[in-house]
């Protein structure tokens, strides 16, 4: 884990709680609408069908209750944050894949698993958005509020996966999408610190990143702008820089702007 230390954005507990519960509910509703044929479709993620993707979503919803049920960490202060989490997930991808496949084999009814996970989440979410509670995360002790933000990122990302795999639109809660876009943009700024290039994802966030000459006023010479869903897909490796440019969903101006492509994805 080698994230650049950078002050993380402040998130309001009540907004995180509401966004997390809303997106979990949208996943639950969508799961009940899937047909057997849709469950058998490829998810777009390597080796996973939609049924396996649902197993992963159930695990993401249930992750907060699971960690809250474990003994509190010995650490007295957080040892990891949102930026460190985002750039470190690639390192545990194989482990997460194995856990997801095991969950898919262990449960016959993934829709029921999503239902059960959502009920567990609702029962503990008030504790799960506290800033003074530490959870025993594998990357080091993590504030419960920050971990709940990571669950929003996971649910929004995989809700979009589910939409693309099945053709059935899974709603994205506006606040959950905003949290996800900001968290991924902040992680990019921590991964590639600097002030030469501005990433804009209206209406949610603008951050400066990449080393190089710093601009001090007016419009920066290097600007990258895209919409929230395209940024989500770029930051998580669901689409490429060239594909987004070709589709007109990404605009990059200035000689340094294209250097941002080398820093993507942020979360993989």
C-alpha cells in the first residue's frame, strides 16, 4: 500500500448513511427483477456471470455489519484512509475474486442473500457512519465513516456493472454517485499529486493533479472534463481513455492533459 498522504475530504455522516441505504435498496430492487436468463449472462467482469456479481454485491452490502461484529482494532487512530484504500484494492483482487466465487457456490439464492445483507446493514448503519469508531480493515484500522464511503463506491460501481450486463437499469442514487465521483477523484489527486492539470466532473468535483507548472489564476492550461458515469468507468477500468474520447464523453485540452491516461484506472 503506497498511497500519497493527502488530506481526505470530509463526508457528513447522515448523508453517507442515506446514500448507502438508498443504493443498497436500489440493488435489492433490481435483484428481484432479474430473470434466470439475465442471471446467467456474463457480467463483464472476468469469469463472473451476473449471479456471481450479485454474490459480490451481497458481500459488499454485508461488509459493514461483518466488520462491526469483529473485535475492535488495537490501534488508537486510523491507519488507512479513503485514498489508501482506493489505490490498494488491486493488490487484493485475487483474494476478493476467490471469496466471491465461494459465496456464489455457498448460496443457491443470491437474491435472498442481497435481501439478508440489506437487512443487516440497516440494523447497524448508524454505528457504521460514526467517526469515532474504528474497524479492523485488512489495510489497517479505518474509521467506520470512511469504510461506509468505500461501500458506496463499491455499490455504485457494481450497480453500473449490473446495468450494463443485463440491460436493466439499476438506479444510481444522486448522493451515492456524488460520493463515488469525489472519492475516486480525490484518490487520483493523491496518486498523482500536482497542480498542472485539472480534472472536472461536473456537477460534483474538480481536482488538480499531475506534477508540472502550477497555475494560479483563471482557467488552467490543462483540463480534463467528463460526466460522472464516464469518470466512474474510467477510474475503475470499465472503459479506456481512447474509447471515452472517441465517444465524445471525455474532453482533454492542453499538452499535459493526456498524461492523465497513464494514471488510470484508480480503482481496479
